[in-house]
């Protein structure tokens, strides 16, 4: 069944962008975790995409489940090193991520583990200007789409893991990758 494709909203200074990490910003490893910086590789076009998106959105957040920490497959220090280097590379390429929210928990009922909305609530607490109804959630997994639905955001699905099929009712638009999404959004501005 084809996924719906609504028209993208017009973005102004009231909007917030939420991005998943693995499979959206960096290449995903199916059945494993990105455990150190040497295993982290940006998806093609992502640095250009984030540069473009940085001109549109006053707030850009990464929201990522990182159960590899909770499972002791990597340390919190490993994760923070990955994020520090990722942010540096994005900045060097004239892009911007305002904050990274991550959940190391393995319990699917934990408020901060997607699809639960805890990381969005953290962002709203840190950045009171966040309006969930003027937010876009971009992800490549069903949990990302449910997370977006739970906060009332416009959801964008990137099919970088074709074996994952989101519920069509949770998807507002689909693009092949982050650069295709960014290009479509910039062309509307």
C-alpha cells in the first residue's frame, strides 16, 4: 500500500525540526549499533541537507534511541564522542544541530524511548518556543513515525531500511533521503 504524501508545510521561525540519527544522518547497521566514531559514516548528502535545513529552522534537534549504551555494548563516553565529532563535522560544513537528545534505556515503556514522546518533552523544556504542532519529525523507522504522531508533528519517512514498514496512518510524506527532503522544503521557502 503506497504511503500518503501530504504537501510540506511552509516553514517560518515558529517551526522545529526533529531528526532521528541512525539511518537518517548516518548509515545504519542493521542488527547492531554504531559503537564508536570509526563506525560512524554520514549518509550521502546529509551534510549538505543539514546546511540547507539550518537556514530554515530556528531549532533542530536529534532524537535517538541508543540502547547499545543500556546493553553495555558501548560506553556513554563512546556515544558522547560520536556526537561531539558528528556536531563538529556538521558545523564545519555550515550546518547546525541545536541539541542531541538520546535514550540509552532498553525498556520500551520508558518515557524517553521512542516511540514514547519523552525526548520531545525534554526539548520543549529546554527550548520553550517549541510548538509540537509546528514541528517536523524525520525518521526511517515505524517508532519515529509514532513518536511524531504522539506529539502532533508532521512526519517524514525516509525508506533507508526497506524491511521496516511504518503504518501508513503515521506518515505524512516520504522522501528517499534527507537531502531530497531538504531540497523539497527549501524550494517552497
